[in-house]
C-alpha cells in the first residue's frame, strides 16, 4: 500500500497527523517555510486550482465539484481574515518581484520547498 493510498483511507485527523509526520521525517524537526497561516493560504489556493482542473476534465460530478469549490472559497476567506486580523503581513518586507515572502525562493526555505516538491 502506498502512502497516498494510506492517506486517502485514514480518517481525516489521522491522515493530517501522518502527513505531518512524513513532512517532519523529510524536512527535519524544525518548521521549514513561511509562517504556517501563510502556507495555509498558498495551499488553499492550490486546492482551488486543483478543483478547477478537475471541473474542466468533467469526469466527476459537476455539482459535487462546485460545492467543494465553494467550501474552499470559504476556507480561503477565513484564512485571509485571520491573516489580516493578526498583523502577520506587517513583518513582511517583500522583494522586487513581490513574491519572496509569498512562496518564492528564500534563504529560509529548503531546496525541496523552493522546487515545489515538498508534498508527497
């Protein structure tokens, strides 16, 4: 059985914990990347992009995909409210291209993270 299949078959909280443990084993015990809430923002945007691609393929239920898309839009709004209300962005200086602190290359990010292959 593959890790991907294991994650699909576990209940949600156990899948989250396994995914976290896999990340710790791969990247070490210290947090790698931006502040977690900013990483969450990026991940929700990715999830929305993935759902849009599935919707374009048209193989899965259009109604179910649209409902999931709406749920993810609500999650995105929630993450953005938390970011805006917490002052997280106040410490971010930005860069010439404006992406350094929003997922672009940075000295505090691992090579795998910079390549975008930090997932499973």
